C-alpha cells in the first residue's frame, strides 16, 4: 500500500519530520560520542601509560649522570666539606636510582624490555659494588686508586648502563609513535563520520523545513496579508488597534492574534501601574538611604563628641584640682604674710608648690586645648564637604587623636605612618569620615575579643598627582564569602548588635564619587588592608 503523505494530519506530519531530524541528530551525537570515547581511551593510554615511562627513563638517566658527575668532582675537589657533600649526593642519587629501577620493572612488561631490564640489573649490581669501593677509597683519601677504579671499571659500566637505557628509550619511542599514529587515525575517522552525518542532518533539516513550511501554508490557506498587517501593528505597540473579525474567523489565526492583542494591552496597562508604583518606591528608598547615611554621619559625630568629652574630663579635672590647691596655698601664705609670721623656708616651699601647680595646669590645659582644636577641625570637616588644601599627616593625626578616647579601654594600638610633606587639595570632611569608618570597622569587626590589636594608617605619594593611603589591621580578616558584598548598602555581619551596614558603603561612595579615587581590599586571617588611591588635587 503506497504511503500517502498529503493525507496525514498536520500533527502527524510534524511528528514525522521532527522525529526524522531528531533521529539524524541522535545518530550524529552517538557516532561522535563513540568515536570520542575510543579517541579518549587511546589518548589516555598514551598520556597516562606511555608518557610516564619516558619520565622514569629521564629521571634514571639524570640520577646516573648526577652520580657520575659527583664521582668525577671528588677527584678534583680539595676541601673535605665539598668532598663530603659530593659523597652525600652520590648516596642520595643512588636511592633515587634504585627507586627508578623498581618503577622501570613495574612499567616495562614487554618481552624485549624484560631482557634489557635483566641486563640492566646485572650492570647495576656490578656498578654499585665498584661504586661502593670508590666511595670507600675516597673516604680513605686514596685518590689515585679511586681515579684508576673510575677509569678502568666504573666508566665502562656507566657506558653500558647508558646504552641499555638508550635501547629502552628507543623501544618506548617506537611504541609512542605507533600509539600516536593510532590516535591520529581514530581522530580522522571520527572527524570524517561526524562531518558526513552533520551534512546529512543539515540537508535533511532543509528539506524537512521546506516540506513543513509548505504544509503549514496550505493548512492556513496561504499567507494572509491582513493578518500580517495586524501582527506588524501589534509588534509596533498599537495594542488598541481594532481587528475586523468575520463570523468564520472566530477560530482562525486572526482570532488568536486578537486574543493576544487584548492580553498585551491589559498587561501593558498593568505594567504602567506597576512601573509608577515602583518609581515611587525607588524614590522613597533613595530618600531613606540618604537620610540613613546622614544619620550615620551624625551618629559618628555624636560618638566622637562623647569620646572627646570623656577624654577632656581628665585634664580639666586635674586643672581644677591644681587651681583649687593653688588658691588654698595662696590664701594660707597671704594670712601668714599679714600676721608677720612667714618664714623664708615657707615662702620657698610656697614658690615651689606654685611652680609645680602651674606646670600641672599648663600641661593639662595644653592637652585639653589640643583635644579641642583637633576635635573642632575634625567636627567641622565631618559636618561639611568643603574643598580646601590640607596636610594629610595632620588630618590623619587629628582623626586618630579624636578616635582614641572611644577605644581607650580596648587593647588596640593606633599607628600613623604618614609623611608630613604630603599635601592635598581635596575634601577633608569625606576623607576624615572614610578614615574614621575604616578604623571603626577594623576595631569593631576585626579586633574585637582579641588580646592585642593594631590599626596602622599609612600613606605614600605615588606621583605628583596621586596619593595611596592604606588602613591595615591584624584582626581575624574578612570571610571570602563576604568579600564581594562588604560595600553593599545595609550589608552587615552585626545585624541586631548595632551594625547598620552603611559604614563601608559610605566609604565606597565618598572615595569613588566625592574624592574621585579608587578603593580595593585584601584580606586573610591576621591581616586586612584597605587601599585608597586618591588624586592629590581636585579641581572641581
């Protein structure tokens, strides 16, 4: 019974065409896979079985060369330590040579190789006996006899040893060439079959595509120009375009296109509403983030104020005590002077105590003045983003001075390694905040619960246009899984313990946007380094 293709339904036609095409593709894949497996087996045998034999032969030859060279060297050297070193090298090379001979017996199993290996064992035994005699003569400082033994007995054994190794290597080279030729033949066969079946599959695909296109066009009654026009307008976004449907079009292509147009139109309206709401949410989030960043800045400034205020208590308290003591002493000496009962020794003691008191007052008030001056400049810089010229060493020193009170009770040492000659024309406020956040981050996250910690702020002027600043701590480091997220906003490992997740985000924004620089981080257990590359001068 003849096969009637035109009488089959569209579903059956599609099944036949795609089944044929998939079968051809499966044949291509199967032939390629089988050929690849055979090619891989041959190449693996060449790489993992034959190549290591060459390595062992080369190692054996190298050890034999090393022994021969050391024996010759012992006859020409004069120092005992040098001769002893060469003898030790002979012993070590002999151990390796013996190990390589065992490997040769394990790896070379062909009949031709077995005979060579037996001869090699005989030569090796005789060579080792004469070699031991040579070492003994050298140790007894009988160099003349050792030289004769080397020339008469050991040298011929060495030549026979090398000749047997060359024969083994020649046999191995022939096997490698044969296996390489076999691998190349398999590759060419697999390549030919794969290309042939691929071309057949491509031709079959073209033929089947032509057949299916003709069948689909017949099923649809040709290419309807009106349907093409409707599809073009919908593709251009005219979802409100009115499609004229006839009664017999309710189950046709136009009806399907009309349903698609209605759905696209509804989805477009929904997307517009969703985009509008999303824009409002993004604006709210941006405003919230800006407020949180400002809040973080003010919180840092408040913490700075609290630390400096606490630190000021000590010098000011000491000054008050010294002043009250001086007042009491002055009143006492004034009373004695008025009653005429003052003595020279009392006056001398009073003057010494006044000198001591004024010295205490001066030192404590100077310390308080330094703290206030540093805090004033840091506070002004933190609360503004003014472009000005400043010395980097002075800014770092004032920043660390204001940070020390907050970590006074912690076993943390702050080290500054910034040359005094580095000048910058930049924004000291954002830079101060960057250093403050990096130091706080190092102490809180890296050095907490450690017996002793150190944070080092260093700087180097790379060129006239660029300065490199590093903040290094010897803490526990940053886990590798967190390295890619540390600059993300709201990412913190101390959620619920006071961490906002904005500290390093502020650092990244200040460095890359305001300070127009770059930042990178390297971390491992025991060392974390934040590196900032900043321009020395910002013009705008």
